[in-house]
C-alpha cells in the first residue's frame, strides 16, 4: 500500500538499532533517482501506529528525490521487544557485521529492550499498545531470566556473548573498540581485557600472591607468573609490548621478587595434565633479554628449584643466556623463532650438549615467514609451538601460509619432535580430488 512519508514516524528505538550508512544512502538515492521507489522493497510499518520498523535508508533516499509517498507493508507486533527482534533479524540477514558493528548493535539493543530508553517516551505512550514495564521484562522470553538473556534472545545469540560485549563496552581500555574495528573477535578482546585486569590486580596486591590462571582454550599451559617484566631491545615483532604498557605505563625491565611467593601460595591441582601443571614464566616481556640483571634471573631460578610440583616454561629470543644459569629439571627452555635468522641462532645454541637434560623447544609464535631448520636445529628439541601473529601496535594479524606450517611439521616428524598448533591458526590444506563428470553432463555444459 502507498503511504505518505509525512505520516510515518521515523523514531527510536528502531532507527537507532542500525544507523544509516552514508555510502548505502548515496547508492540507494542514486538508484532511486533513475528507477524510482522499488515496490519489491517496501518499508515495514507497525500496524496501527505508523512507526517505521525497517526501511529508514529508503525513506531518506525518497526524501532526497522529492518522493512524497512510498510503498509500505504493515505488520502486527505484540510489543516493542517483538518489533525490535523482527527488525534485528531482518537486518542481520542482509548485513555481514564486523565485530565492532555487532558490539555496537548489542549495546543499542541492550539499552532499548532492558534499560527502557525511548520505548517509554511520551510519543510511544500515545499509541495503542503497551510497552513492557521493568517488572514485565522477564515475561518477554520463555525462561524469564536475566537481562543478558533478554538481549540475547532478541539478537539470536548466547547470553555469554552479551556479557562479554558489555564488558568491552564498559571497559576503560581505549584499545578495546580499536581491536574490534581491526577484526579481533568479541571473545578475544574480552579475554584481553580480563587478562589486563588480572595483571593490574596482581600489580596492586601487597600480600598473598598467587599464580594467574589462564582461562583461554589452550591446553599446553594453565598458569602465568610475572616476576620479571619488560624488555629494552625494541623488537618489531614483540607481542608483549601493548599489554605491559597498558598495565605498567612503560616497557623497561622490572623485577618483582615478592611475586615468587605465588609458587608456594597457589594450591597444586590434583591433575597432572600440562594445562594444570605448566606455568608460563614472564608473559609480559623477555626475562632473558640483556636488560635483565643476572641477579634477577638467579633469584627466579632459585625459586623454581623449590617447586618441583610445577613445570615452568621460559621463552626468549636470547637462548644463549640460558648457559649462565643452573636450571632445574622441571623447566622447559624455549627459543623464540619468528624468522629464519632466529631459527639459525636457535639451532646454534641448542646444539650445545649442556641442555640435553632439559626439555628444549621452539616457539614459532608469531610465525612471520617460512623458516627452514638446518640439520642441527632440532637435534635436542622436543617440542615446537606454532601460532599466527596477533594485531598489536607493532604487528598485524595474518594467517601463515600452509606451506610454512607444513615445512615445520614435516621437519619435526623427521626428528620425532612434538608439534602444537595454537588455536589462532586457520591455515590448512583444502585440496580435493578432481570431480568425475560424466560425459553426457560435460556435453550439456558445453
């Protein structure tokens, strides 16, 4: 049916859910100027209220083309949440939302369906329907649960995703939304924020230090201990810089000997899996870099001898420095290998017989290119950890090429070396055999 634009009510909450994109508006305006208003794409109006539920961009394009009346379809809704749910799913079917756009959508819907907003304005109350009051919100979803479940039901997502998005929205971290805009997932940014909060809490703690529990899906380490932070080498591929700067304000090497008490203060899990026993040392820097004093490392290593119940993991770009210290058997000593130069250096260092009593490994994280291990590199290496670069102020998230990963995997197999692909790797072979096409079908195609 035709409806005069002047009679339509283009207001929130519906207008705010999906803001008009200027580029889309220009394209639709130009198309409408040539072809007129497309009857096959009518505007959706709430029956009996004249409130526009969907089609705001088309209305603006019509106004720009001096079109006075447009085609609309009237649809009945039980209440405002029912109408919001309809427009959200209608729009999501059309759009491929980025993590940042989806987070803003969660924020908008969260405000509208749960916190009142314009759905209780005087203008809305004039129409013939009853918006949900706060004490009726629970009746809007089948299980009558929390506000997060209400927003989740409207958007067709899990309540956990809503909670994570709220955490990002309410965060004081200025980089949170920036990370989303650069393509990081909601879950990844949420994990980063909670990790920073734990690190900040650790910094402020003055008494009972404990190991920091790793909550992500990795199963090769379950705990973190940061007695030494920072690095003064200025590497372009550093993955620790941003987090350390956010928490401490600088990346200079620092020592917190009091944190070593966390080793004995933390209850040892009953399980003996790597996830329950492996402790990653110094996640916020490189504890073996030349800027770290020998006495700092000596005190740290001494504490490891007193904790045979744990297994400690060290990663460094300076593995030659391992030779200065007497490491306990419950320590994995690793060399960071992001490029060929570092691979060659690790091979030279790890060929040293001094390390044969320990688990030696290579940390190809972040893997930035194809690396070739010479015949000595993996002689004493038991494990290779491989991961894709993440987005930081120094790096851009990319996926390593499959042949890079395959070369590492095949070389590891030759030396009976274990390989762990981190969860952020998506590269994998996707080859399929050629299809057998019957001759009769080939002729019909031709």
